[in-house]
């Protein structure tokens, strides 16, 4: 297990055994892209208390988890807690901020959930 999340690179980004892409290839909402971003940027720290993130393979899983509200980025804590949220501050902590393009992909995905 990891003792710290203070790394700048994601040591698991190529470890599909830890977290493969369980999202259906037929998904049209952008969840596959969002899942890849979450896997690469969030899971290193969000892997204990947020263990359920590893199992969120469908839009309904994310909605049921309470972190995403379909078509409502302002009510989706996955988004609202990522930037300008205090405490503890922007996510990921002690790592480069999520890129503007990745942030937009996450918002576009949530807005596309039926």
C-alpha cells in the first residue's frame, strides 16, 4: 500500500491490473475518457476511503455513489471539489493541477449523462 500521495507522477497509470477500463465500449457519454482521467489523476489518493471509485464502471454507478449528478456539474462533487474548494484545496493535492482540457472532458461527460 502507498504511504503517501505526494508524488508528481501516477505510478499506476499503466497498471491495468490494478484498474482496467471496465467501461463499456458502447458508452457514448464520454465516460471512457472520464474514467481514464480519474484513473490517472485521482485513484492514487482516492483508493481507500474512496474504494468504490474503482468499481464505478457505469454512469449509474457514479450517480449512485453520490459524486455525480447527471447534467449538473454544479451539483456533482467530483467537479465542485476539484477546483476552488476549501479546505483542502484544489485536487489533486501536491501534484500538478488537472489540465483545462481534462477538466472540460469531465464536465462534458457529466453534462452528457441522460
